[in-house]
C-alpha cells in the first residue's frame, strides 16, 4: 500500500523477525519512590520502563539514579509527549532531547502513544484519541517514518485508552492500529488495560481487537489498573490490575506468545513488594498460558 | 486546514473551555452523552495542570490551602496554558504571575515562597558540573590568588526577598503552622544551590552576597578582595574573603578555580 503513504521515505531498514526486539521478560515502571530499594536489594525485576520526559532534565538526582539503574537492568524509554498524531509540526527540540536521553540510557526500545497532545503551541498533557480515518492514517504513518529516521531506530507505538470516538472515523481502532503498523513499519506496544478500558467505553469486543493486531509487530504488553468514572472507565494507573484485565492478558499471550510485559503504576504507588507480587501474577499467567500442554489444547 | 487539523483545533478549544463544545465531532457513546465523554478530557486537563503545580509548589499549596491553591491553579493555567512537551516546565512562570496578579500583589510572601520553591526545584535537576575541592584551591600559589577566577556551579540561584519567607518555608517543611507573614525592614539575600543530591538554600550577609555576585560576573579574586575591603574593615578583608571562599568550596558552590590568562580582563 505504498501509494497511500505520505511524502516521507524511511531510511530505517524494514522490520523483520531478525531485528525484532528480544523478549525482556517481566518489568516495572521505574518510580522515584522505589529508587533506594531497587539499588539496595536488586529485586527480581527483569527490566524497567522509564517515563522519558521525567529524565529529560539538565541533571541532578533523577539522571544519577537512572544511570545507576541502567547499569544493572535493561531499560526501555516510554514517552507521553511525542504527539505523533498531531497536525502541529514535529517538535524538533523535543526529539533532540529524546535522542540525547537515548544516547545516555541505551534503551532496548523507545515507545510513545498513538495520540495527539495539542496543537497551535498548546500542550494538553493528555493522550487525545485519533479519528480512525485514511487521512489520519497517512498523516501518522508519515510522521512515524520521520521520527524513526531521526532517531535511527524503529519506534514502538501504543494503543491508548479513550473516552470518546469521532463521528468521522471510517474504520475501527484495531483496523487503524494494524494498518498503521504495516504502513509506518513500526513496532507495537499492546496496552491490555487500554484495550479493556476502550472496549467497555465504546462497547467493542476486545477479542476482535486482539485478533486484528498483527502478531509479528507486538513487542511489549502494558498492564495497569483503572477506575470507574461516571459514564466510562478511566485509565488512572492508580490501582492493581483487575481480574478482567488479567483474563485479557491471558488471551493476549495466547495470540502473541511470550512478549515483554510490564506493570504501570503512576498513582497511589504501593510498596515495591506489592508490585513484585503483581509481577509474579503476570509470570504465573504467562507460564500457564505458554506451557506446551496448554498450547497443544 | 485539513479535516484532521480542524478536528484537533476544535476539540482543543472545547477542552480549554473556549467554546461550548465540539460535540458534533464526537460519536454517540453507548453510555452517557457526547458532552460527558468530552468532559472527561476537560476535567482531566484542569486536574492534571493543578497536579503539576502541586508537585512543584508543595509548600505554597500547604500555605494557601487546597481551595485557594486550586483557584490559583485555574487562573495560572488560563494565563499560561502549557506550551512545553515536558510537564516539568509548566509551572515555571508562577512566581512572576503571582508578583503581578492583583489579588496576590498585596501578599508578597506568596510570590516569594513560589520563587524559593522554583529555585530549589531548578537546583535539584539543574545541570551537572565538576566540584572544586580544597585541594584544587591549595594547588594555586598564594601570589597567583589575585588573578584567580571562580566558576560558580550552574545550579546556583541568587536573589533577595523582602518578607519572612525563609521562616515560612522552614515552618511548612517541618509541618508546623507558619508564622504570620511579615514585610522585613531590610531585604534578605539568599543563595540556592545543589549539594550532593539535594537542593538547599541559606541566607547570605550583604558582603558575602556582593562577593559571590562579583564571582558570578567573572571578576578576579583580587578584585573581590578589594571590594570587600571597601565594604568593611580593610585590614581583615583578605581573611574574610578567604573564609567565604572556603565556605563556598565546602558547600560545592564552586565548580572550578583557575588563574586568569595573561592579557585577558
């Protein structure tokens, strides 16, 4: 479908199984509340995901801690401000800071969200949903290609939780995500909680979502908790992963196999031991679902 | 403008509260109304910006209380919508905003508390620099000290306050009720900087403040000594200057010490 692509022609070699990022195992988001315990006790966490913007600062304690964690654990960079679907020009200063941080951290990959965060010089600091139109598809695929060329690596794009959809959408979210990954030749981060939240909010079948996402593109899973708003579920990351999301995680494992999995927690941050217990739950589900006897059933 | 650009502009205007709604763009949800769903983003926008301010101005929030702080966050957000991808910089205009906001101009300790908190935050994650040691200073020959230039650490912030804001800050840090705000007869000189991993501040005497400002301007240690001699007792000026320098080095305020190259001013 090259004819549908925008003007940008990527110089990043095409995605293939031999350049697909390896499965890192089971990780957590790196949060300041846990710095000391992580560095003192070397907990059984396979890798850490950082919020890129939290470390896009001139210096000081955050970067020093990050350096120490990155010496011991594989690290992945996860951003919230790339605004890949915005119609505002790509923020070159932001991209330069992102690249500088990547040089420092040497992350296994860099991810951000399928969303826009603002236009006309304003940043809403939210993950605004995209209309699922051909126009948006061309626009976003083109911008991903530009970012990948600038960073010199393939990036990972995550599906967001959304609370509204647009009248003008011409396809489902999963059709959009799948087609985008193919056209932009990017990897995907499948946020299982986001699929669940959006599935409830827009009354779609989460199984259809999982079935439509290309298996060879997914390199990471996110798990998180959410809360109930007045008219919809809200992706708050301030609670433990709920049973329904664990169940959907099992289905995701059945479809995509062993994929790097991490738990996001951004509010009501509990002791590290609680998150380690949740991570063990993810490990147990993966072990059960991916066991040979289960797969042969 | 493309359809996508038009949609994003309209949705953003609705979230910022500049139009009554972009509901015609939103698909009918299975539960609630189009406006309910848009309202989730609108509410989240206000809450998020307030949270950014709370994170950066924790003591100001305690001082003002939740209700007044929320009102302040609303008026600040309206005047200074975020224009940065990194939320860390959203709150950076708050001290100046408070300085000129009609309601707060009558309460200068509020702007000064914000100024102090911003300086501490900026020092905390400010740029890295080498730290000069006493051994570095001892390596300079005594006869060369007059030509010494001091590099001030990039995390150093210097300013003066006119209220008892340092007492307010200290009480709030200890979780105690702050003393009543007070306009001081004389301004208080402050220095904020990072030492090891933490940011800190201290009150400077006028002479020391003058000395460190001269060092920041790149004046030689000899010139600084001469100015100190003019400021107070000339006989002990060199001793006082040496004391200041020792204190700055021990506090990691000096990032380098070098002898001015011949022929430069």
